[in-house]
């Protein structure tokens, strides 16, 4: 028997591990491992756990309809996975294991341990690329090294894609009579491990939903994406990140759909559609970096010298940021949106990350962990890459002297205050002219229901620049 181990690739279509396992006539089974303790250690957001398990439920039913049983195992930590998987393979008569490669260091160590344990009992392991369009190690410099800077990586990625193309793997065909599927809600041990599994209606699961979102975006918004993507009150983004993070849709499917929509693959900013494609390339870049520099998975900065920065760990200031009580409307609206929905617009992620690190001078690791604990699309590579970019410690980081002004960012990207008034209810009735600097208006009205700015941005900016400048001495 062949066994397909599903992880962050919860789909039938364009799943290389599933497709290769289904080649031939040998029986195939699938596996998903629930690791509650490990997930908590990795700060996986409850909303992401529920989203992922709702998709497992859908996928289990779809696999059963194809005659492929899906086994569920509860294994608390990665350290215990190799023994549990070896036992399952022995019980089920598994001769070959198929899985799509993981890129994070703990997951890689787990997979190496699995390979070693299964080799001892004659089970061969096949690790395939299911998380990137081009696998880590494929996009190289002229001297054969992996890139550490995005712009040359982007050019080389486009060239490599032109040279070798890519294949979209079809979903498997039925392999036998349909099998019964018992929903996760009926399995007491799943609820015991993770609590109530009620899915969030804002985030419907299923490959059909992911494809619908992708197609709607390509039909309605991709051509204007470069102009609208930074405005959180406008539906100008694809909102596909949760589906990519869980592997409900693949990046290859996104690139293929973009090409089909445009009739070509854009190569530069001068061509419509390129700005969104470039965001997919950024996603690839951060995933390749995680493989090149494993210490990025260990809370280390990309730029080693920045480990000496005198970051603050002020718990009260951090709590005010987390709760959206900083006195800066765009920051507070973004954080309250995150806490309520499990998602945040990308422009807002940059604004709040800059505020935490450059205005409050709080260590980026706290922000990175908090995002992971709340985001439905929590992904180590993208989250770490974004935080280190904002903090000035990462690859292609903004120059340390470039510090986002939260007030002007709000004025520029939420000019009428529509997003702010949606989430900062204290400001729901404030005139647009005052929404970004509401304190004088509130004072005139005798209101004290919204906090004063917790820092003076101009002063905080100077301090941030001094922190980085001190590294040069």
C-alpha cells in the first residue's frame, strides 16, 4: 500500500504527492496528523486550526468518494511522529510514503526522522515539491548560490519559469468503491484536543471556494491591483492567503490562472497583472530563504548584526498595541480587525509592524508571534519575512531611516476613514477631516473614550534611527 501524508497541502488538484501516489494500481490511503501541543508551541492561531481542520473534513469526504481512506492520528509533538508513523505503516502494510516537502526547520527535522525510521522497516519515502512554483534550490545566482536579495531573485525566477515551465497535476480519479467518512465533529478526541471546531463563516473551506475567489479576483480586480491593493476599505486584493497557507490552492494554480486570464505571463511592471504575480514571487522568495537560512526559523535576524539592537520588551506598551489602543487610528483599526477576523490587509501589516518596532521600539519577535497566534493565514516564511522587513533586520529591509508615519499612512491609504470607522467604534461618528488626528475634536466634544497617542511619532522616529545608527559605530 502507498500512503500519502497530507500537511499544508489540503487539496486534490495539483497535489504532487497525491498524484504520484495514485500512479499505478496499488491501493492508496491518506493521512493527516493532528499535533495540538506542537501547534500551540508554534503559536498556531485557533482560527487557523479550525480552518485547516474544516478543510480536512471536506477533503476526507472527497477522498472517501474516490475510494481513498483518510487516516487521522493525534500525535502531540513532532518528536513523536516518526514512531507513530512507523507503527501505522506496519499496521497498514505500507511500502511507500509520499509527501510534499516542508521548508521549516522543525518540520524538516521531523521529516528526516520519519525517513530514517521508515527506512529501517523497508518503507521508501518520496518527498515532492508542492509548496512552491519552483522548488528551493532551483533559482540560483550565476555562481550557483541561492539568492538573498529579492529583485535579482525575481528576474531569475521569471527566467527559470520561462525555461522549464510547470505542470498542474490533475486530481486523482476514483480508485474503488466510495467509502464512508465520519466527520471530525463526531470524533470526541478531536474536540478534546482542540476545542469547538465550528468553522468561521467568513472563511468557507473547499477547493471550489478557493477557485471561486481566484477567478473573481482575476476577472474583477487583477488589472487594477497595482492601484487598489494598498487601500483596506477597497476589495482590491485576492484574499487567497488563507487558502495558500493551508494548501487548499497551490501557487502554480494561481500562476496558471493568471496566464489564462491575460493570455500571457507578465514580465515587468509595465504589463498588467505583474504586480500581483510579483507578490507570488515574494512568497516564493521568503520560502526559499527559509531553506537557505534555517536560523530564520529560530527567531534569529537575517542581518546578524541587528541582534545587538536594544529592543524594548515593555509588556504594557505591547498590550496596548495588541488590543488596538495606541491612540493612532489606523494602527488601532488594523489590530482590532485582526483580533476579530483573523486576517489583516497587507498594507496594514506593514503599518502596524513599523509602529511596533520603530515607534514603540519593541522587538519584532513579539509582533511575529502575536501575528501567528491570530492569523488565519499564518505562514512562518511570509510572516517572518514581513516582520523582519518592517523591523529593518531582514532581507531587502526598508532602510533604517525610512520609518512609516502612522498618521500619514492612514491619510494616504484610508483617506475618508472608512476602514477606521468600521473598526474603531469610538470614532464612528467623527467627521472625515478629523478621523486621522481625532484628539482635538474629541476634546472639544468633551469625550475621553479614545486614548491619546501613546508616543510622539517624531520623537520615536529619531530614537529608532539612533538605534540602528549605533550599530555602525
